[in-house]
């Protein structure tokens, strides 16, 4: 709402500036304003006392002065709307609300803010369901599999869409598969849909996530990871996306931070999506048993198959 307060103050300041200018140029305009003010007070008293005939007469007098003021402005070369408040949004008059409902401009402002905070605003303009091309995925069944990459992706899409429809549900997704099979693209598709429904999303590569952790002092580990930092509300955001898990330098520090992050979000029933080029066995070998257990008992695992579709574009 801070932005809307700024808009209203700016509009009021501009209106005051213009009014003062008109009064300097047209002294009679101030006399009309004073008369309208006096008549309005008398009209209010007449309304309270129930004197309808007097009220009608006073309203006519007020209308007469309003008409006179309009003519004065026109004669001095001012446009008719010169002393009309200027709003960014005329529908809500920059209040953000129409009645008790959020105005369309306020809803859009919320979405814009969430996009800026997500860390992937530019990507989402091209990586979304609208631009998704299922035909990039082969219809041939690879050796050792029972379905084609295209069939596999169609099934994955259904899981993603169910995740979106049920959000916020506290459910989590883990995308596994080799490079270029669509893991990051799918997470971005989900992110856009969640953002467009007014939920907060933070997207970080695994490297960015642990770089962020290492930039903080140890006391943040048990205090919500600095939730005062609006740009990276890792624990408190509605959806956290960790991309390319396994590309970071894996050591005791990263595994402990990863466990804290995953576990804390599970406790708070906040959804997380993780993507990795690792398979199950590689994840178990790379990370501790308790991390492996947390993920594989609390996440819906989506294994994506096929070759690098980016080479097929």
C-alpha cells in the first residue's frame, strides 16, 4: 500500500499546486470557493434540521457557483479538467480498492512485486505452459523404458497441473533427469502459474542457495534464515524452487543447510520444488541419509527421460 499512498500524496500535491496557481491568476475563483464552503456548511445544517426547501435552494446556489468557476477557468485558458485530481488508476482513484474489493491495478501490482521477488521474472515470459511444445519430446520408446519421452512428459504435465490446482497444499515435487529433459522448464511453468495466483515464489539455483547461506552469520540458522530480507525469504515464501541440486560443492556445510531448509519448510507446510540431474542412488550417495529420507518420503518424485530437447529446437 506504500506505493498507493505515494500516488495519492502526489495527486493531492499536484492538485494543491494547480489550485494555488488558479487562485493567483483568477482572484474571483477564490471568492467562489469561499462561497461554496459557506453554502455547504449551511446545507449540512439544513439537512440535519430537515429543512428540505432550504436545502434545495442552497444546492442550486452551489451549482451556480460551480458553473461560474468552470467559466472562469475556461475564460483564462485552462482546460475543463485542470482542477480534477489526476489518478494513475481512475477506477479506484489510486486507493487500490473499489468498495471492499481489490482493484485490478492493485492485483497487478501484487503480481509485479511477486515476479520481481521471484528471481526469474524474465525467464517466465518465455518459459511457461503457453509456450510449452510437447512435440519437442520424442515419441520413440527408449531401450529399457516402457514409455516414450513424450508420454513421460504428458504424465509429468498432469502432475504439475494438479500441484498448481491444489496449491497451497504443502505438497512438494522432485524432478530428476539428465540435462535438457525439461526439469527447469516445468518448474518455471509452475512458478508462473503460482505467481499469477498471488503467491510468493523464490527461485534459486543450488549454488545461489548455498552462496546465500554462506553470506549469513551462523545465528541465522535457527532464526528463519533472515526472513527480514524481502528479496530472499527462503523459509517463508509460499513456494521455494531449488534448481540443479548437486551442482554445488557438496560438504558438511551445504548438507546441513539443505536439511534445515527442507525440514523447516516441511514443518511449516510450505511447498518446495527441487530439480536435479542426479538419480536416486546418486542423491543418496551425495547427501546424508536423513536428507534422502526427508525428500523421498515427503516429495512427489517425477523422473523425466529422453535426450536433450534443446538440440531439437
